[in-house]
């Protein structure tokens, strides 16, 4: 079994026939990935074929089968008794539909993840950074990817700006491939856990400042996931309230007195 990659299926097939030095009819071909041109770099991917050489016995049987099909009359279709299907209630039908939709979305996500890994790798290569994307969690609308690298600081960037920007590009890639309302999280060397610890300290200091001064505190712009986390932290303190201010990508959290 050998895998051949080309800009399209025809190119990959030419590589396979040249490698095995045989005609295409003597090859067992399985298409692993279809080629796509993409748009602005999003969705671009090569064709990928899994090719094996048919044994002489298989080729002989194939020729005999072709001759028998040509010489023999077409068989009459067999009559198959259709099984009796039990009618489902409206609630059962809804649950079945939800399960089918979930499985379909999960299959779409699994199919797109391979291209996402290559897309993330290409982005960092353009920046001169070597990474190895590893999938941590994959669900129908959620994917968590760990960007393994020697220099985590280069992957994350100043205050996480680089990894957050690439995360938005990755989410756009998945959305382009048919995954709606996708939540993509990129991480590197547990940066997200460290960041949550920092956010806890920021919220603690800000709440103390708001209560002491009775004045609102404006935090720096943050991604939606971090703002949501801070909103939840603030719910534990009844003397303050929080709201988001500004437009993406400069939307930030405001912590204000409750009154």
C-alpha cells in the first residue's frame, strides 16, 4: 500500500502508474482525499490516493468476470420482502433526527480536521515557526488543538495575540467547510490554563478597585472566550456588574458598580 499526493487526482494517478510501471487497470485505487482549490488559501488541499498493485490472480478473476457479464443474459431482479417498519412517535422522530444531525456534523468535523491541521501548519510556516498540531478533543461543533513547538512564546505571541488571531482563521476554515457555530480552541504548552489563572487575578484586582472607588474599570480587549469567562467570575460578586464594550476585535470587558 502506497499513498500518492498530487495537485489533482490525475496528477496523483500519473505518479502511481509511473511508480509501479503498470497500467491503471492493474492498480487498486482508493481515494482518501479529493483536491480543492480553496479560496484565499482557505480550503486548499491536494488529492490523496491509496494505491496497491493488484495480484495476478485478482486481475485474472476480473477479466473472467467481465467476460461472463458480457456473454450471460441479465439476471432477473430478485423479489425481496420489505420489512415492516414500526411508526415512531413525534418525540422519537425528533430525537432520531437530532441524533442523525449530530452524527452528520461530527462526520463533517472529523473530515475537516485533517485539512485544518495542514492549514495551521502552513500559517506558522509562513511566519518561520515550526509546529505540530495535535487534536485533543473533537466534537460536532467543538475542536481543541494543541500546537506543539519548541518555542511556545513564538506560537502564542505577545499577550496571546498571535494564537488568538490564528484561532479565528482556523474557525473561519472550519466554517468554510460546512461547520456552523464552530468553537475552536488552540493551545500550546497549557497556555490557556495559565491564562485563566491570570484572568482570575485580573478580575480579583478589578473588583477590589471598583468597590473601593465606586468607578468602572475598563479592561484590555480580549477574545470572546475570555470575556465569557470573566462574566462568569463576576457573577459571584453581587456588588459589581460586567458588560462588553466596543467592536471585534477590540471588544473588551467593563466592570462597573452594581448601583
